[in-house]
């Protein structure tokens, strides 16, 4: 049975600096958290990105703990100046979920266009938030 719980939360309440997050509960419920952004379109776009990325990772055997380990290490490396602070961990070719993240971003961009969301404005907003 498919069970998904999606919620917007204050940006500072994520497990680490991000605008979207997901994990599986022990009972199999997929939890998705997205930063409150004041624009439901932006929140929807991030949600769709997270759902697509998560499902592709599940199908390809990439676990959430593996993703979280990479993301946390990436954040530490950002603090050390090894990455641009505006870089997303999933954009790094060494990310275990790089391919899935890139594909989710492609669909997110297509959906943004269909919804009348200017991608550059949206991306700038996410960077300022995160």
C-alpha cells in the first residue's frame, strides 16, 4: 500500500539546510517535508522534485541513509570551502543520486514552465532561502 505524508514546514526545521527532504517511516510511510515559501506553486514544485527523486532512488536501490550521509558530508565540505555554498549536493556528479536528482530537476523545470513560474526567479528564491 502506498502511503505518503507531505507537509510544509518552517525552513529552519529541516534536518539540515535544504528546501525539501524525504524519508521512509518504519511502517513504510513516505514522509516529505518542504519549506514554507509563501507561494504554493514553489512548494508544489519542490514536492514534485522530491517525489520523483525518491521514487527513482527507490527503484535503483539508493537508500535514504546513503543520500543523507552524502548530503551531510557535502554540507561539511561547503563549510570548509570545498564547494560553492549555492551548489546543491545532488548536482555533484559524485552524489549517489546525481542521475535521479538531475532527472527530477528536468521535470521540475518543465512543470514550472507549464505553471507560468519563471525558472530564474524561482531558483533565485530557493538560493536566498537555503
